[in-house]
């Protein structure tokens, strides 16, 4: 419980001392994602429309892909990396709501589960609140698992990142 309290205090301090920025489409964003996986999220802009997205966390649900081994429903370590394209003109609004899509890879291991590797297709929607260094996002991610067996699954997540310039 104390580590959650301290983490919350650190985030509040960062938000207080950070200089607000008008755009979240540059720099580096650090935050969290809840879903599959649940953990940390990192976004690094490489241009005005492209970014690298990383996630590191735990996958607590089943892999949703048939597995013929000794899977004990325990949590797994999940790591993914995606290359994203953003469409800032897809939704017309006074706020910024870019749609994004991309391709990447994921790695899962743990929970008495053989390590698995999969290819991800990412589809999402972000919201960049005005005059804040935040982005809030939701994404749906079809996954083609390659190893240890081939199958299809879907990951999904909701999260928020704080951007540093």
C-alpha cells in the first residue's frame, strides 16, 4: 500500500513542477496501461506522425490462445514494442483526438507458461487534453502468436502518459 502512495506522490510532484506543453506529439511519454498488459507504457516520438510504443507489465488473464501445456492461470511478464502512425485529421474537434495504427511484436513468459512470441497489429484512439503534457489512450490489438503454438488473440488496454520535452 505504501508503494502505491509513494508512486502517487511522485506523479503528483511531476505534474506540479512540469512545464505544461501545448502538444503531446513530440518528446517522450511515460505512464501506465491497464488491460493486457497492465503495467508501464513508454512512447517516443520519431516524427510528427510516427512513434515507438513500448509496454512492460503483467498479463493476468489467460492468453486466449489455445495452449496444450501446464498453464496455471498465473500472471505472466508481457513486453511489447510497436511502430505507430497517427492520423490527426481523422476526427474534427476543438480537442486533439488522433487515431493511430501500427505493427509490432510481443513477448510473454511466466505463470508456468512457455515463452511466446507474437506479431501485433495496433488500432487506437488518443486524447491530448489542451495545455497539458498528457495523452490518454485506448487501444485494441489483434495478435498472431507464432510460438510455442500458432493462434490468434486480442489484447486491449487503456492508459495515460506524461510527456517530457
